[in-house]
């Protein structure tokens, strides 16, 4: 006999279904848990995301009737772990953008590590007391393998932001709750560092909540990147060491060079394999916790090699590197100097030859922007973008990379951007004289917005300059 709810089930994933009907299907689906094995036919009307997560949860032997999540760390352990965890650096941003507003909205804000252990749970005090009943507390394990389908654990399992409402949770004690969670990735290397979650009542899965958490994660990633650069600058080599390094033809180390490097698990480990190119004339390279400021030419070479992971022969790299005909002999001499720099950081990162190719994966910030644009995430791309790629470089290959990235970002912001995104883009040096962007922003701003006056003044300035 068919489940009575199943007769109302639309085909597909339930898209367009009311929230009430989704909960009916989820509650009906729970009656099938504990049977010989779940398949799609036994879970009609569930979103595919929920159905697949339930199936994973069952395979991982998560118990839907266990009322509490297990405690993975005691108070003393978690205090020490939090101090060392890289996400500690973003908590001021999370507190300002999510925790403070949560006191008025009756929400909880949780930040967990990359395996689903909650590190911070803050927000409305009454909600915190309620959440203790299901052990939604610091130190508890909320991974999908342990508690089944939940926003923190399932967002980590899928690597993207999700929303889980009421009975869509695998654990029945969590049915009175709804939550939205977004994974937090390393802004340089792309590694998964943890998850940011909002938990509460139905409003925790309102459409705007996911956008809010995504925007907060993007802001926190930008904050983390700036903090790293400031940390590197604060530990610059002494003038004597810099002069000695320059005399030897080697870039001066900014942090950690010549030492054993930072201890694993500390914030220092986040410098691993990144290349900062945007808005700077000389790149900053980080490998395995050690960072150097590169010369302009070495910045160009690594930018080109990171953009061509398959490698470039000497003639191809020379053509991309030198504005006029460049000798491969000149290139080879430059590569010798670059190898000395990389040898100090990590011998395994020294480029191969024939063709020239990087043996390690770098994560250039320009590549992160391009990846975001390709996924349609223009707001995050704009958050990462700090200006043109090596703006003063005249290398033909760099000029093409710079032009392409700038054009794609502008097109994305004009096509899909909000007035806020357009105004932020207009602040970039390359957009100082961009009439099109300002005109588009003016059309989107409300008639009484105080920001309109500055836009109109900008457009009048540009018109006067063009007329002159």
C-alpha cells in the first residue's frame, strides 16, 4: 500500500513545494528509517539533497533516535584547540555580522572545524539553553557521520551552503530546529577549514539567511587574508638581512625562511602554497608557512607558470614574458635566480625545465577570482579582487591575463550585480572613469538613497572631463 502522502508527491526533487508539504514528506520519510535500507522510492517528495544525505547517514550508521550529539572534546581541550585553530582569526567578523544581530532575532551562531566539531556556539541565551538539550554546544561532534543530516555536517560533506528545515534533519530530536550553514575555505589555498552555521526557528532558513551567511563567510575570508599579510609584514627580515639577500640576488624572506616553519595546526600553517598578485606590483609567495616578496620579474614568471600548469617551453615563456623579442638566454638566467628563491622556501617547489613547470600547486588569488566568476559567485569574486593583476607589468602574457580577468569581473557585476556590488566595483582604480558602471548603479539605487548624490557628481565629473 502506498504512503498517503506519496500520492501528493510531485516528480523530481520537490522544487516549488510549500514548506508545510516538505515537512509532511519528511515526517513520512522518517517512518521508513530503520528498515532494510533506504532507496529513492521509499522517500518520495524529499529534496534530492535530503534524500541522498539520509542515505549516507544510514550507511554511516548514524542513529536518528539518539537525542544528543556526542561530546568530542572537553572544556579544557576545546579551549586549547580554539586558540590554535585558524578560524579563531575570523571570530571578530562573525561576532559583528552574525552574533550581535542574533541576540535580537532569537538565533544561534555556530562555527565548527573541518570535521564537524563545534568550536563556538553563541547568540540568544534562551536558545543556547534549549540547544544544550541536544548537545548543540562547543566540543560536540555534528558531522554527518555522527548525527546524520544537519546543516553543519551536510554542508561540510557537500562543500557548499545548504539549508535544513525541521523534520529534514536525520536526528529526530533536532526536528524543532532549522538551520543554514556555509563551509569556510582557506582564501589562499582553498582547503576546507570549517563551517559557519545559523540555527533557530523557521526564520533560520529564510531565503535571505543563506545569502547573509555566504556574505559573512566572504567577508571573513577577506579579513583572514589581510591579517596574514599584516602578520607577514610584521615579521619582515631586518634591513641587514634584506641588504644581504639583495646582494646575493635572492628575495628577502618575510616570515619563517630558514627556520623549521610554523607548527602544524597553528595559524601559520595557512600560508601554504598561495600567490598574491592582485593590486600589487610585486607578488607575495607563500609555501608551507614561509613567505617571500618576489621581484617584479619573478612575480611575472610564477603568474604565467601558475596559469599554465601543463608547462611552457623556453620560447613560449619568453614570448609571454618580454614585451619585445626576449632572448631565451636572458630567461634562463632569470630562472636560475628564481630557483634560488624557491630553494630557500621549499626545494620541492623548484620549477622543472623542458618544459618549465611548477611541481607544486599554487593558489593565485587571480585564479580564485576567476573560479568564483565561472561559478556565478560574483560577490565573492569582488570580495577577493584587490585590483588589477600586477598592474605595472608590461609582459604580454600578464597583460592578457590582467585584461581578461578585469573584463570578466566587470561583465559579471554589470550583468548580475546589485547596486552595492556596482558601487564597490566603482571604487577600484580601474573603474575610476567607468561611466557604464555608475550609470547602472544609479538605475538600481532607490530614488531617496543618499548614495545617489555622489554618483551623480561622479558622472558630471566624467562628462566634464570628456567634454574638455
